[in-house]
């Protein structure tokens, strides 16, 4: 299976969202909650925060799954006392064409994307292949917010496999001004993560059951869990 890896900073988490990983996804969410809100905290004070974090992670990963993303990347740690308001959907797209000559030329597709994006589009090279970065302002009413969001999409062509693309789309929430310094700082962090993209060809990818069986159980439970809180390592569990 063609996939790619990203270097995830400390305090970030990458959660698989493919259709064949629902149990693994739930277990990772529980591990994240226990990591940030351990059982040693008073139940009456930590309980509401646990429920809120569980709801946020579940909603974000469910939305990513509906969009056929392979994983969602979220910053959980606070920086200078502020929780970073953003998330990234990570997707690999493969052409259904059976013949190489029927696969659309990546340069033509990227040129078309740049033409549509105008001044908001930039041509780049990422992971050894051509790419385009497209920025836009998105409405946030769908997630219950009035203020707009900054959205950035990267279209990354595989350098050796025609018809294979990486699509990385991140959204950063704002308080009304998408050009504000805090918003731009989060955008720069996501941009930096995208530059770490490296393509990989995964052979004999383990099933969800195999992954769960090989992991340590949660404290006080018998079921295994995946601890994927960022640790400066390249991870992409898809």
C-alpha cells in the first residue's frame, strides 16, 4: 500500500480514520484522554473536561472518516497557555485508471489548480514530487462558529507512481481575523509538518486486530491501546 509519513511534534496526535480502524480509533482517543486528563485528577473536576475532549476528538475523526481521509492530525498541547485551534486531514488518492497513459498528467492538474487559486496558490516540491499549496478562507457555520477559518490544502504528486496523490488539508479557527498573528503562527506550524512528508510503500500492513493485539492495555483494562501522542517520530497509522 502506498502511503506517506509525517514528523509529528510533541503534544500532537495522529489518529487513523479509515473505515477498517474504528476500534483502534476509539482506543487511541481513550489513551489521549487518559494522557492529558489522568485518573489521578479529581473526578468532579476532570469529568467535564474528559467528556468535552472525547466529543471533540470523536467529531473530528468521524468527519475525517466521512471524507475518506486516512488520518486526522490534531494539536493537543498548549503553547504559551493557548490551545492551538486546528486540525489536518491526511489522505492518499490513487487513480482508478488501469493504463498509465490514461492517468492525468500531474503537471497539467497542478497548473489547473494554480490557475483556479490565483494569488492564493503556490507551486512547491514536497516529498520529491511537484506540489501546489492553496490557501482560502472558509465559513465555520457548519461547526457552530460564526468566525471564519483559514484553510490550506496541499496537493502532492507521487514522484514515481503516476496517479497517486497526497492531499493534506488543514483548517485553523479564528476569532474573526484570519490574518491575526496567532492564526498565522498555527498555519506556519502545519506548513512545517507538511514539509516533512516522505512517501513509503507499506508491505504486509497489519490489520486492526493485529495492531490492537500487539499493544499494551490501558491501566485497569484488559483491552490494548495505541499511544500515538506526538513524540517527534514519523507516524501515519493508515
